[in-house]
């Protein structure tokens, strides 16, 4: 007998066991018609009106609402899945609590208990379903791709460090309050940067000397001026010198620079066409360098390349103040020879460095993965209870 069974209640009690863990997207729950109706709210409600299956409809509607919400970990903190609504002669509602505490969910909740309710006149039915939310191990995935450094930049507000989850070089937030100040499209925590003094500074290490490599990350530019230079990554070759590497947004295109000789050269820069990114929008940006040349990828697609630039990433060999730190969320303005420091307006997240030149298929795969997306599934042997 289930812990939910209560013989003192009026009416009949039906116990339904979900035998297997099923992905919510598959919608294999009870077998009602909602799963084939599409995801629009109007289509779902129309099917509910046709079926009149009470709490079964309410349960499946609740799951569809959750499955279609990329910001579920934030929405769940309201304690509601959907507001009470009337459909025909039935009324439906659904609430949610933390499966472990029984209280309102928080950002770190991993199991949600959804309580769906259907009412018709004096009859009331309720169902309790547990939903497990998990994230992929993105660091482990990056290791299989050859990553040697990875900064998720998902720390909460005022953290002591930006953790390198693969390498040994933890960064420091110059303004710790920027960490965890915003969210990406999957409700993952991200820093919100606004000038050239709030970036992450990572101390130089020998593993930054990479002749053939790749840098990949997610970037969102919120700068108001299309024609301003917004640098989101950079490393000086030597103190007060020219950059060894730089990545920036200008004209809503991506401009990169790499030179391993410590001399400023126009030929070391590469730019995509203007308007290859959209402001206030998250984009996956990757830069590859080395023997196969320099290339820029945006959202998994190559947008510019220069086979003649086969420079690697070096800064330790500078005779005057080498071994400069890596800046994440700031860099340089390589449009002028003096290369003044430049900041970034927006957010940078999930920065990974590889000691190999990833191929186009690998970069497309990286761009297709959302590191903070929750994978939702019904908990095995989760119970549905119906009281009438």
C-alpha cells in the first residue's frame, strides 16, 4: 500500500505507478490525448475540454508547462505550475514544492513534487508526481573534447574566485558583485559586466602556451553602441605592450587577434562581416588558431577564416614583463596601435580552452549544447493518487 493511500477519505482511491523513468519530452504519463495536441496553450486546453479526464488532464498539462519552460528553475520558485483555470465544467490548478523539503522550490532544487488538482462541482481529484531535474556534467564533456581549462563563471554573488573546473588556474573577479548577477536563456547564473574594471583576471600559466588551440564560450553583448569596441577576452604579450590574443565585438561582428611575436600587425587580426550577431542575445563564439590557420565560428558556423595566420598563443617569451594574465570579460582595442584596454558590456559564460584545433563538426556540436539546460524526467515509482 502506498504512503499516499488513506482509507478514511470518501470515494474511491486509485493508485497508478510509473514503472519506468521517462523523459518529460516524451510525455508518456497516463495515456490521455494531450500529448498529441501540440504545445500551444490553446491546443492543450482544447484537448482538455474534449477529454474531461479530470486530474489526468491536469497532470499532463502541468508536465507540458514545465517541459516547455527553459526558465523552469526560476519559475518554480513561485510555487505554482499554472494558475487556476476553468475549462468547461472543470477547474484545474497545479502547485509545486521541493521534493525534499516540502517547501517552495529554490534555485538548487533537484526534485520537484507537482500537485495537480481538478474540481467539478463537489468532486475533487488531486495527483502528486515527482520530477527529477539534472544538469549534464559539462566539464566532463569538455574533457573528452580536449579542454585544458574551463571557467563556467556560474558563481554566486561576491565569490572569492572564478573556478577553473579542469585546469589549475582559478581567476579573480575584480568586482565580485558582478558574479551571479544575471541568468542565461536556461536560467544558469552568469556575471553581468559593465566596464573595463569588472572582468575576471586569470594568472598566467605554462598551459596557456598553445600553438594549436581553440577558445569557445557563450557571449551576450548588451552595449548600446554598435560602433563601440566591446572586448570580452584578451591577454597582453608583455606589460604595456600589444596583445597576444584578443576577442571583441565591433559593428555587431566578431573581431579576433593573435600574434606570438610581440609585435602589433594588422595582418594578425580577423573579423567577421558586420551584423553577424544580435545584441542582447546569447551566441556561442569560438576561435581556432594554429597550423590550420585562424578562424571564427558563431553559433557553430564558420564566419571568417585566414589560413595565412598560423600564429600560436604565447606570452612568456616576452623579454619585458612577460607572463601576462588572461582577461575574461575585457581585452584590448586592436583597431589602434596603442591597444588601450577595453571592457565589455554584457555577460560571458562557459569559457573553455582546448590545446587542439577543433574541427567544424566538433564546434557545431559545442554550439548545440546548452550547458545549463535541465534534463527533466519522472521519478521512477513516483505515485499518482486520485481522490473523488
